C-alpha cells in the first residue's frame, strides 16, 4: 500500500491544503509533504493524528479496496452436474450478496433438490420447456417457456420438468439459498 499517496488522496478529497492539514493534526507542513511523498514514515500515533484530521481511522484507512467484478463469463461459472439437473452458479461467490442467481437445467422429467422454507423471495424466468413448482402443502403451479414466477420462500418447494425435453430457467433467490 502506498501510504503517502493514499493520505494525499484523502487530503485532496477533503478539500484541505497541506497547511490546513498541518494545523488540524498539529504537525508541520514539511513533515506532511515528506509523508505524502513517502520520504518519511509516521509512527502509529502520528498516523492516527493525521487520519483523525482527515475524518477516518486506521481500520478504514488500511481496509483494502476490492475490485468489484461486474461482468461474468462462462469461464467464471461454477457447474454442478447431477443425475436429474445441472446448476450453473453464474455469479461466483454470490452467497455474500443480497441475491443469488443460477441457471438450472432439468433433464426430461427431472427435478431440482428441495429448497427449504426461508425468509426470502425467489424469482424465475423459464428459458426453455415447461416446469412445475411443487410446494410442501401439495399445491403446485405450472410455468411455461418465456413466463416468470415470483414466490415467497415460506414453503419448501422444488422445481420439476414436466416435459420430455430439457427445461432451463434462470432462478434468483434473495437471500441466497442455493
């Protein structure tokens, strides 16, 4: 980590001159200039003073910024092939997010595993085929290709392919349950 550059960026983001930061942190303008150019290293105590003057703290300052991946390709997918279905996790590590999308391919007459009841919601878009959502209370709904479903997670359920051909759907859960 380039401590000096990060301090300079914070100072400029805060709209402060070196002189103003020096006054707030009770350090000299020359020392702060050397610090920003990595010509000197601060003690922990001095760094805390500078960061406090910049409105932050050690924990926030040293927290690594993540490069958030926005676009995912097939090379990023994680695939789980089972006898009756194939799940493609199309956003890696989505369980850390608010929602989790998957592509579910169901073999002819195949079915997903049972999704236990949860405090979330699920959305699905049937890309190919016809599916039936079977709920634990013995009710069910049929969804055709190019139709969507939106359900509460309060009842355990599973997805069944009712056709002789393959079925495919995009299935999104919030919070992640897959």
